[in-house]
C-alpha cells in the first residue's frame, strides 16, 4: 500500500525529459531553470521585497533574456546542486561555483563568468598574523565543503591555472557555517578562531557590518566562478558558453559586476 | 501534604507564566534589537505573503508540510502497526523491517536519499513530494511503535469480553480497542508531531521557502541574526503551543469516563 | 450443522474428549462433559485444575488441540465460533466492562452490532435487563463510577442482552469484596429461577448447594467426581475431593 502511495505522488510530480536534451526542453517550454544560493550576499540573497536578488540573479536574468526565454529560479541546498545528477530538474547553476576534480565528475563547467579574489580575514586587534605564511598551526575558519577548505589542506587545484603556492603547514581548519565563523572571529583574536579564509565579497560585507574585522593584503589567489551544468550535454554547454561570451563582449556582465561589487570581476584582471 | 484547590493553583501557574514572559521580554529588550526590522519581515516569515514563485512560504508552509505529513504518517503508522501486531509472517516481517530501517537511519539521510539518490534509478520526485514522503515514512515508523504499544496496553480482558459477546472483528478493533488505545497513544503521538513541526524545516534542502530558511536568509542578507532567529524561534514556539492545546483537548475527549473514578 | 439441533433430548452443550496444552503443560485431559437445557452445573477444584480453560473452550476463547465441543447443535471450529458466541454469554472474574462507554452503551453495543437491532429497541431491552439486575438507575454512568459488585451486575446484564441460551460464569465473585458477593449471587439465583442453563466456576460452596443440579470436581485437567451437590459436599468419594473440601472449609469462610 505504501508503494502505491509513493507511486501516486511520483506521478503527481514528474518533470519532463532527462538530461541530454536540455536545449530542446528550454526551447520547448520557454523556461530556463537556474539554481543559486540565497544566503550569500551580494551574489544571492532575499531582498526587502522578499524577492531573490544579487549578482548571480542579475547574470541569470541577462542570460535568460539573451536566450529569449523566461527565467525560473530555485533554491535547493548546496549539497543537492553539487552532487550532480539533476535529472532534468534544473538547467544550470549560476551560483558562484568553483570547479574541483570531484565536481567535474558530475557537473560540466562550460564557461567562467567572474573571478573572485580570496582573502585572509583577521580580527582588527590581531598582531601575530601578518600574512598567509603566519597561518601555520593556527585555527582558521572556512566554509564547509568550500574550495577554501581545500586551499588550507594543500589540495586545491584550479583548472587552467598554474599550481598554487601554500606557504603554510599544519593549519587547523575549522569548517562550518561562514556566518557563524565570522561571528566567532569577531569575538576576539584566538578566542575561537585565529583567522578566516573567504572570498573578498563575503569578507567585505562582513567587515562592513561587523567593525571588528579586517582584511589582509594581498589577495591569496583568484578563484574563478564558472557556470555549472549537468554533465554530458555538449550542445547545451556550447549554448551556455556562447551566451555568456556574448554578455561579456557587450559589457553586460561588467555592468552587473560594478553594480553589486563596486568593481569589474568579470573581465580578466589578475 | 495538603493539595491546594485547583482555582488557586491555576492562578499561581498563570502568574508564574506572566512573570517569565516579562523576564523574557526584558531580556530581549536589553539586546536592543531592531524591532522595526522584525516587523517588516514578519508578514513574510508568517507566510502572509507568497514566495516569488507563487508558492506558500514561511510559517504557513511549515504548518502545511507538518499537517500533510502528520496525516500521511498516521496512515503509514496504522498499516505498519497492524503488520507488527499481525500473525501473518509476511506482514510482520515487512512491517518490522520498514520500522527498523526508518527509525534507525537519520531523517536527513532519508530526505537526501529520496530527493537526490532516487532520481539515479529513475524515480524523480518534486521538492514538496520528497519532503512529505520522507517525513511521513520516518515519523510513520515511530508512530507505528507508539500505536502498537498503546494497543498492547489495553487489557486482554477487553478483547475477550468483546469476543465473548460475538462482536465482529472490525467492531472490536474500532469501538472497543481503539478508543482505549487512543487514550494511551495521544500523549506520545503529540510529542512526535511537535517534533515534526521543527523537522519540517528540512524541506528547505529542496528549495522550499519554509520558516527556518527564510529566517536564515534574511539574517545573512542583513546581518540581523538575533532578530531573525528569535523571531523564528518565537513563531515555532507559538505553533507548538497551539498544537499542545489541541492535544490537551484530544486527551480530555478520549480520557472521558476512564479517568472519572473519584465520584462514587 | 448436525442432527443434534433438532433432537430435543440432545444436550445443549456437549464436550467430548478435550485435550488442551498450554505450551508443554497439559491443562485438559480427555475431558468430557454434557450440559442439558435448563441444567445448572457448578465446576470446582483447586487452582490449575483447568476449570477456567474448560469454560473458555465452550465459547472458543480457547481452542482445544483435540476433542470436540458442540453447542446448540453447532460444532465449534474457527468458522462457526462467532455463531456459537451469539448463543453463549460469558461473565468474567474481572468484569471486563468497556470503560469508555456508559453502562447502557455497554449493553446495547452487541445487540446493535451483531443482531442488527435498532438503537431504541436495543435500549429498551438493555434497560429491561438492567432493571432485572437492579442497575437501571446507573444506566448513564461509566463503569469507573461503579463499585465492583455493581460492575459485575452490569456485566451480567450485558451478556443477557444477547439472549444467550447458556451462560458461563468464570469465578464471578472472586474479585469482589465480601459484602458485594451476595448481591451478585442473588442475581445469578434469579437467572436460575427463570430457567437459564448455567455453567459456573466458583468457590462459593453454599451458593453451589442452592443453585446447582450437579457439581463437577476437577483436578489436573480431569473430572475426578461429579454428582448432586449434597452428595459431593457431604459424602465425597474420592480422596482428592475430600482433601480439597477440607482445605476449603478450614481456609475460607463459607458464605450462606
């Protein structure tokens, strides 16, 4: 009886098609479904009118407009997106994702749309840590499952870039929620954390609202953020790459970038 | 020991509650929270406004998911309890296996398997459906055990007397055993459902904008963590209290007659 | 259905060669007993002798491993058990009233569900029987508001509402305080006077003397001796019966 019940519910909500025919589906339904994370200002968040807004959202809107279809945004958990096998639920992820070897096994990364500087954040009263080399043996907070975690354990490889230098060793990485980490760092140098590795935009937003943090120069490395798609659909990947290239060429991306980040991170600046 | 009469007792209980509420309010006031911000976000948190995609959100979604899951879980639990009490070896084996599996694995794992892993073998469920299925199957397993123990606690003599009268099986089950078992089932079942109210937040993993997700999103966007988390906690609490009132009424209705031993 | 149903001389209840095991223990050993219409039989014996099991085999609450039970011409098996139970009323030591229903509802449940009587008719019959057990004034009370003796009287009325042909009593007064025992026994005497066929397990010797046509003494799952009450109580033949009686007379007061 339970089986029947489950089957009934399945029938009530079976989306069309399977991966491999994404472009056909998008053209046929006139809708492209994008996923992003809404707890990551200024890239994705919920604004005062309860609408999804941010850099990633505006890029998605421009993408849909360029393609001539409507945009539908969904907000599943990061694990759901990153584990791939979307089974046709979603078409692409303009969600500030950095490619890694594991993710590349289940996702396609057709095109880069911006590069984000990664920085080191410390408490403003911090005296012992002056640069990334001073991180050895310290407790450093990073977002759970993020590329920053990989950076700390020396395993980060950025496809298409020369290997990174890791001038530190034996760092005690503290993976967790980024916001909670920032609050913990704000308690004081070494109280719960010694430092945090995060993207510049996250760091800027945090230092602006919590006056007790500061960002160290220089930028540790540039993290490319690519549009992610379900793996194996070459035709759709080409479409995505071409559309984003067009948005770059006519300055749309640069405009969105300046609006949200105060600077252009979409054109190659290293 | 002397027992105070119930009127004075109730009076003092309410006074204590008022005092605690005052203490809480004073503590919250001392945090200097941005009440205006909470006020601005309240309609969204409560679900009085719809999400951008037109679906219900916030507390309204939480209530809907909880209620729908409770209903389905009850159905699943009844079937499972019947299986666990059955003398049919196949029914017993299936029911026991299911109950053990779904009580023994974390709810989070179950949700993710249903939403992310099933698609790999071709079963693709929508976000809301996945959440309802996971919650119903998980809580159904726990509720089945509660139902079974309630039924078993009804004295054997009741069943014998009913059989001796020649009552048909369905009358014995629904008119003799069930009302007595319900009196014992309702308190633990109520506790389960209050817990489900909070576990319904797991549907946010699939992109649904329930109360917890909204509170966290707003908190991160505006850095008003205290305001949003407290607001969410308060709303959950009010929902729980509302549910406990319902449970109290149900307990009174099913305890009728049985609890009245004092006046001879 | 056998020919016994149309044979007026056949016993109402015929128990033949019952064997019953509970786990590894044999509780009934090739036990046979007949009960004729309007006959009243009291079964006594030490605890563990199988008296209750015997009673419960009559209405199928227990099914024997071998042997037959025929009630009103119907042979007892899984298919026929419900039909037999409609003809047999049972009163339990622990009353077993339905606590979540009023006294009246307790009595009308079976007539409405089984005999498909309409509610007003069932109520009338129930009130009539409640009157006979002198519990009419308590019709709207819940069992929890009644004393043990009152509950047992309601239990008797509940069983009577199904118009059984034979009534089984399983130690009906053993769980009652002494001052309530008389009221219940009086009710059973009233049934006897009206001609009800009774099979009663009890320790109340004086009551047995007054009400029984035959007393059956059981021990270790067998009938050791049976006969009219005067002979059984005053001139027991078997040694075991004598030991049982002497213990009984020494141990507990006999209610008169």
